[in-house]
C-alpha cells in the first residue's frame, strides 16, 4: 500500500497537476480573450459595415454561437492539433504559428542559454562571493529584475548600436531567412530577454542557495578546504536543483511571453509580434493558440521540475 501511495503521489500526480494547470489555463485564456472589446467582424469591415453585414460576418466566423459551444469547439480542435483558422486571413492557425515559431524559439533558446549560467553565477555570488561585494551584487540583481524591458532595450541600443556601432539597432530579417543565419541581428533582442530573466531568477534562487550554504555538511566542506567551485557543484547544487528547475520553468515561460515586447521593439516576425497584431485585430483563434502555447511551455517545465524533485528525493517529491 505504501509503495502504491508513493507511486500515485509521484509521477501520476505530476501528470495530473500538469493537466489541471493546462485545463485552468485554457479556460482563463478563452474567457479573457472573449472579453476583449470589439471583434474580428468589426475589424474586417473597417467600421463601415451595416448591422446586417456585421451579423453575416459574425455568422461566417462562428462568433454568433453560444460561448460554451465555442469553447468546447475550440478546445476539441486544439486537443486534436487543429486550433482553427484566422478570422482575419482565413489561414490555418497552426500554419501561422509554424511560420513564426523558429524566430521565437531561437530567441528564447539563446536567451535561456545565456540567462541560466548568469543566473547561477549571480545567485552564488550574492551568497558565497566576497563579503564586501555581496550587497553590491544583491543590489544589481534586484535592480536588474525590476528594470523594464523597454528601458533595457533603449539602453542597449544606445550603447551597442548608437555609441559603439557593434550591432544594428533593429533586427529586420529578410523573408524566409532563418534567424540564426544572421547572429548580429539577435544580439540586442537576446540580451533584452536574458538579462532581466537572469536577474529575476537570481533574486529568487538566492534564498535557496543561502539555505543550502547554511547546512552543516556544506560548512564542513568549506572548513576542510574544499574549493568554492567544488562546494557549489558537489554540495549546493543537489540541494537547490529541484527549486532551480521549477524556477527555470517559470523563467522559460516568461521568456516566451517576453518575446511579445522584444519582437515588437526590434521588428522580428515571431510569435510575440503575431500575438500583438492578433490582439489588435481581435483574431481570437490566433491569440488563444499563442497564449495557450506559452502556458504549455510552463507546464512542460513544471513536469520536468517535479521529475527532478522525485529523482533527487523520491519521498519529498511524492509528498509534494
């Protein structure tokens, strides 16, 4: 019975939690997007259609159906891999997302690859670095986490582009060209995404690192002359790994969401820019699909985090 309970409280529970998260996210996303003022029929008509023409456009788009019916239809289509068609262009939503996804994935992956080691270094330095520098590092972490992306983007453009002429100020890619073919165009948007994410992650991870460092076996390792790097890798990392992976799940989801601002600022045609234009056009199927995709990224990260927690401490992971 105990083994069955642990098994139920472990991997199956992780899957149930992820499913519940996505279910709640889909409901919230659908209701919020449906509550947006105006609709695609008004946008398509340019505000010049009569009431009868608007009714016909709404009927063609299925906007005249009851809310519950539209939700069930959208959810069934999403689960089957067909989130519908754009209300403005008539193109399949999956096709639109597939065209924009390489840009966003490249940005998010590059930003995550930069943010993760920087986050770990800052969190460790704020706790285990030289004592005179700890308050300075902590201040930089808190300030960086609070700095708006727009302000950071302006600062980076002023320094790296206007003053030092190192990279172009915008990232307009030729049509059909993969984003990784021109790395210089990605420098500013990647830094704009990665630096605040690293600071935010370090601010949250700092507490877990401080708790791990205060444990007796970690202090004993330092007294025995073990180097700071070895202490961090051998003793601190296993303790903070579950919390760190959970944090990475949130950071990864935040990076995907953050591309909305960054892609718009730097002229990149990714999912973020698609989301902004779709919200403006009240293209609900596109808005719902893109936002649900961001929620799915967070859910996938949380599943991975719970799996890591179970691997590190099966009893603790099951208890959670």
